[in-house]
């Protein structure tokens, strides 16, 4: 059994098994309203920091501002190295996102249906 918070991190971590990053962003747009910010930070402590960075970026993208802001605080405290948004894609020409410490090397599209 999984919580919405653990599910969100797992979706990001196993995005290729979940239909890709676009599908993950679409699911997060619907799941975000069920996520408790405090529990999300607690669960993030058990997850890879790169997953948390990517989750924060996607939550920003789907306009889940409160959740994204909480994760941004967490990321700032952890001071992680920059990671690619899409580990499978080349990083040449990627833009840098300072808030999430990510190299944005993939376009993400959210299905708003």
C-alpha cells in the first residue's frame, strides 16, 4: 500500500515504467491535491535527492505551488549537485534551473484533459 506522497516520488523515480515523464506530469497534476506537504518532505528523506528535485520541478510545472515551495526549501537545505531532468537524454544545450538544481534537457507536456 502506498501513500500519495510515496506514489508521487515513485512516479518520478520510475518514470519510464509509468508511461514517460509527460504521463507522470499529467498524473501529478491530478494527484497533487491529495498530497500532504509535511508528509511529502518526510517521505522525501527516504528517496533519492534527484527524484525529489525532479518532483519539485514537475510540481512547479503543474502549478502545485504550495507543494513545490515546500520541496524547494528541502532542496535548498540539502544543497544537491545538478542533475539532468531526463537522465536518458543528452545534456548538451540543456538550460539550468537554479531552483531545482536541474539541467532541463527534456520538454515536458502535461495533458490537461
